[in-house]
C-alpha cells in the first residue's frame, strides 16, 4: 500500500510557518521595508527569485529563510 501524500496545511511550508517567517522578516528588515525588499531583492540561492517569487513557486520557507540569512547579517536569535 502506498502512503497518500498529505497536502501541506495552509500557512505552512514544511517546518516553518509562514506567519513565523514573516514575523522574522519584519524583525530583520522593518515593517515599512519588508514588503518592498521581499518583492525586489533577487537571491541566487533561490534560483534568481525574490522572496515572494520563491514562496509562490512552492520553495520551502526554511530554504527561503536560510537564503536571507546567508545574504544578510541576521542576528542568531532570529536564525
């Protein structure tokens, strides 16, 4: 018997909840800048995608967050 694939619950991609991801992004970049940043900064680690493009393409939030951390000086408490 083959196990059925369970869909990822809304608001989740793997182990990192989207709400937690965006909370960390706001803490790192600020409420006023986070949206513009996540729509304009292109990450080579994400295949030349922005944060929004990567999430829309189904890339795991943990992978997106790791790309952000690798490119910017994210404090250890947010990693």
